[in-house]
C-alpha cells in the first residue's frame, strides 16, 4: 500500500523542482550552513547511518546542518537544481547518473535478487523470464539492474516509486511477488521478519556506495569530503559506524528469528508490564531489557542452566544476592534485578564511553563479568585499537579462551566468544522489537514542505 505521507511529500517536492526559475536560496557550502539531502526516515537503518555521517561531517567543518529527507527518485533533479549541497544517500558509484559527481566509496555491498523460497530456483538472470520482479525506483539496485540489462537485453522488471525495498521484500516474503532487487544488508534484515526469503544470485559485481554532488560542485567541498572519509577510515570511525548499524544483521538464522516473532506475540504480552516497570526504574528501554531476557531465557521464568544461573534474566546466585533477590524464579524480581544490574554495569564503565557502545559493553559484562570485559579492553588497547568501542573489543574478547592471551591478563580464562554471541544476538532482537513494538514518537511525521513565496522553497524541519 502506498505511503500517504511519502506520496504527498514526493508530489510537492516534484512540483517545486519543476517550477521555472525556482530559486532554492541556499548559501554557498562554506558560508556556515550545509544543506544535505538524506534518506527518508522509514528507510532504517540506512537513514540513521547517513544522518550520523552527515552530522559528523558538519561538525568537522564547524558548520550548522539542515537535513532534507527526500525520495531517491527526486534526488538527482534536486542536486542538479542546487536545492542542496550534496546528498548523503547511497548511490551506486558505478552507475554515474548524468550531471552528478560522486564522493569516495565508503561501503561495498552486494546487489542481489531476492525471491520467495517457493519460486523456482533462479540460477541466471535469464531464468527471470516470466517472473514478476520489482525494484525500488532510484535505488542502487535499480542502477545495478540497468547495468545487467546492457549485458542481457531480455532482462525485464517493474519499477516501484511509492514502496521501499523493505516493502517489496515483504511482498516477496508473503508470496504476492516473485522476486525483488535489494542489497545484502536489506536482505539480511528482511529475512528476520520473512523467513521464506532466499538470496538467489548477485545481479552485478558489488556496488561501491558514495554520496552524490551536483555536477559543478565546488572542488574544495569534494576535497573536504575526501579528507573526511579518508580520516574516518584510517581511525576506525567508519568501521565502528558500520558495525553499529549493520554489524548484527547476520546474527540470527531464520529459525531463531521466526521463533522470536512467535514468542513476541504469544509470551511477551504476559510480561510486558514488568519490562515497562523495570524501564521506569532504570531508564533503560524496555525493549532492550526484553531482548536481553529473551536471549537469556526465551522469557521462561523457570529457566535454569547447567551452571545454575536461573530465571527470566538468568541471574547467578552471587548476582541475586548482590541485587537482594529472594527468589530468582519470580519473574518480577528477576526482571527488576536484571535491569538494575545492567544499569550498575553501565555506571561502572568509564564516563568517556558513549552510547550505544556503553550498552553493548555492559551487556558483555552481564555475561562474563566486568573483570573479563576489562581484560578484553586491555587486549584491545594493546593491539592499538579502541577499548571504548564494542566493534573493536568484540574482535579481542573471544581470545580470552586462548592461553596465549588469557595468561597475559589479570583475570585469566573466559568464554569471551559466548559474550560476543550474546551481545550481537541481543542487538538483533532489540532491533526487531523496535520494529515490532515502535514507540509512538517514532511514527510521527518527520518533515513537511511549505511553499512560502512563488519563487522560493523552504522546508520546515521539526
């Protein structure tokens, strides 16, 4: 079904772009304010990833920032008409739309054909004959299909302007569409909700994704962008951002995801009020607490492990005593204590550690203890990496099970790999709950457009 908000915004934006002599009235990029096009908010996590990079770039230049969410199909004309300085939107750099320039590639992703498992196997693009294939208009995978069509003119598909790639993958998942084009990250996310999706084949070689600029963009701006991406690649910032938004995408197999969705509907409603209460007491998102509890016990209040950790939050005897729990099998006691314990672990970390790394590191400590987490952070620092970044620490924590490493740290052997699996799984369940149980504020319209004067365009941002 067509998204009414996006439809209205797209129509208005299109009309504004077509106004003869329309003057966008944006200042030069180096006048103190950057005007940047970003993906629409419902294209998560892509939208948040791009927004964060745009904010970092503006801060680096000590400039203010105006973000303009816009449908991908509208972006080339918006740039050609200078309604923004650039688009922090993933373009397939190899596609080279007329009249645009590109910054450096910051990410490489496979463009894939995703079909329903009941669709006859697609081994080559020629096998698509007679199949209903759709792609989101203006996407990098549409550009990939056009490149493939030059090699195989028989390749055909339908372009959808009002639905996102995620919407199309949902239609493939429920069997109302044979196949859709997507990138590997979108597929990995979608199969958590639609287990019947299968990744059939690569359309073309992987896309090098890059920001887009007007064809006559100032070379000084392009140089600043090149320097920005070079620096965040060299200092590890780009790796940490990619891990933050995409690093957990392939954690769950389709059976794990399907079981989680089923229990979200059948079991979670019985305990939702307890997670809400724990969230009120600690300030931790109830969905994160629920994800932690599911990973630990699958929301079974009587769960007991071979190491005698017990209950909804799988508390050890020592932790239960520390948190003054009288009965670990009591769901309310377990959930409240587990939430308070996680809060305590977060407070014990150095104040300089920022979110979300603070939470991911605390979750690792929840599993293996603060002392073993500290050992992993020491190994990370010794390797010249960032001990305050979960993306770096998780590379070294599994090594705590190897004598070569654990003999050189204070607290010895630990099942560090188990902690990494736990944290990455919780991240996946948490993201799924954020989709399945969105907060009301997350669904509010993000942006409106208003034509203030006949020859100008202003976007009123919240």
